[in-house]
C-alpha cells in the first residue's frame, strides 16, 4: 500500500495563517480499494509589530531656544514587512517619509505625537500606538510695574486732572462742574477712570489672564469740558530664560457719550462708555527677534455696568468696576516647515538618512539643518540682560468673544454739593441732550 500525500503549495504559503495538509492511501492491487482522505489543519498565530520609537531633538519648546523641534521615527521591527505612520494631536494619520520639523508657533500649548507600525503581511498585526508629549515653556510675567493714564484729548474747553503733555496718573478725571465763580452745580460730578493692576505668574500663550481692573464713574458736567479720549500706558516685566525684559504698551481709550433719554427707565440706553481703540494702540513688542502681542479686553462688571469685549458701559451718575483681561499672543512668523497638521518637509538634511532607521545620526544632521533657519542659537545670541523697554508698533483691531455683563453690587455715586445753578442751561445733561461731541 502506498500513502500519497498531496501538498498544496498555496496552502503552505508563509503568508497564510492556516495550512491544510491532505493525505490518503492508494490501492496497490486490484483486491484493494482506495481509502478516504484524511485532512490535518495547522494554524499559525500572527505576530504583532512593535510601535516605532519617537525621537525628538528636545522634549520641550522653549521661548527663545528650541523653538523648532525635529522628530524622527525609528523602525523597531528590523526587516519585518511594515511601514510607519504618525499623527500630530488629533490630526489625520500620515505615512512617515522623512523627519518632522515642528515649530512653536503652531504648538504654543505643546504637541502630542502618536506613531504606529502598519503591517504589509497578513502574518503580522499592526502595532499598538506609541505616544510622546512635547511641552511648551510658559512665559513668566514678573509683575505689572505701572498702569498710568496720559495724553487726554478733547475740545478747547477740556478740563482734566492731567493738563500737561507729560502728566500721568493711575487716576484720571474730566469735566467742569462749577460756574464762573467756582461754585459747584447741584447734582453735577466729574467722570473718572482708575486702574489697579494685578500680580500674575506663569501665563501661557493664547490663554486669557486677569491683568487688573478699571473703575469708571460716569458723571454729569458742563458741555464741551469733557475729554474725548485718554491713553493707558502699561509697563510690564517679562522673565524669560533668566532675563527680565521690560515692555511698554499703550492703549487708547475712547470716552463715548450717549444722548440721554428721560424715558430710559433702566438707564442702559443713556449709559456712557469707554471703548478701546485698537487701531491707535501699541500692542506688540519684540524680544530677540520674536514678536508678541498683548490683547486687552473688558470682563465681568459690577451692577451698574456691563461690557462686551472692548467696551465698558456705565449708567449715568453711577460708578462700576470691570475686570481687565489680557491675552498674550506669539505673532512671530512660523518657519513654515511643519504646521499643526504635521506635514513633513520636502527634503531631509544633508548627511541624514531617510525613514529614521537610526535616530542619532539623523538628529545630528537635523540640528545642523535647523541653524539654517536663523533659529534657536541665533535667537539666544541676540538676548541681552537689562534690555531697554521696547515700544511696539500700532496693530490692527482684534476680534474676540463677548464677555458676560453684570454681576456684583456697585459703589454709591459721588454727588457734588448743591448750589444754585447759575449756568444750568450749559450743563451736559441738564437739558436732556448729549454731552460734548462723541465723548464726555
């Protein structure tokens, strides 16, 4: 008797997960008949690939140094048939071709990198996901050194407590409330603004933080004696990499008057307001070739006021307080190599190998390549301690979400002593008209 074994080449392929080996004996004489066929099945368990190693040139984005981070994926599966994929944050998965170059401008809050190996053979399974988190160094705001009003403007009859070009104070008031004899009118009071700064630490880019508060009293005074605008100068100190940088910002506040309506029972339609004029404000500063912008906005207010981002309204003959928030933005132009979508640059650096088969040599070549962008080292060399305050150019208006109005109670208004109003007809609001044009 002969036992014949049928070996099917396809069934025993290395690429199969199951192999079928059939066999049955054949008759050798006429007195015997062939037997039935017996099948034996042999199974193979797939092997899971290892995830690629993520090798960054640094684990953190610096403010002045390490602003660009090169990232290499290392193949940890030898000759096993696989490709590598990556994604940045919640972006799409992309095939890894060359090293990645991430820029801080696109990663102000840091970056999350994922990688995985994709099988090209059914005998292998895709790997688990590898994770690497790159952090971003935060700005340290050392403190508000000054917040002073200066440079008021108005008509020929303007009356303020800052009458000279170099006058400045954290308290500003405007309007005339007395007659030609110096006697105050009954029910009249000057309008005023007062700034009080707050201490903050460790601020992050694009995150709003409390920089101080503004007290605004909406008074009643003689026509044509009010101010149309006043500037607020903020001097801040930033602590970056062991060096303190003093920076100067200048914000123009328009003092906008509304026509009073005697039928306005709630008082909001007649509420005067302060508006930030961003087109005439200096909101940017530079440090070591990097450009930053500080954007201000009004926030929560007490009961007799309300705000909507760049406006702060207060009822007539009342006072209110508004929180003043700031957002620090990095407006330095990106190097444009890899954005938040993780798109790889076109060519690897000279001397580096593609596909990241070994991270050390390639990373060394990448770091040499980075110097060609005028990046980290050049920025660090330009940094000097005790640098003089930087005054910024004027920037365009910035839009932002509307802040919520009205919360806690308000302080009682200030009322001037009563006397006979010999010039009451000249008062700002005594005849139901508006104050001086545009402001007051």
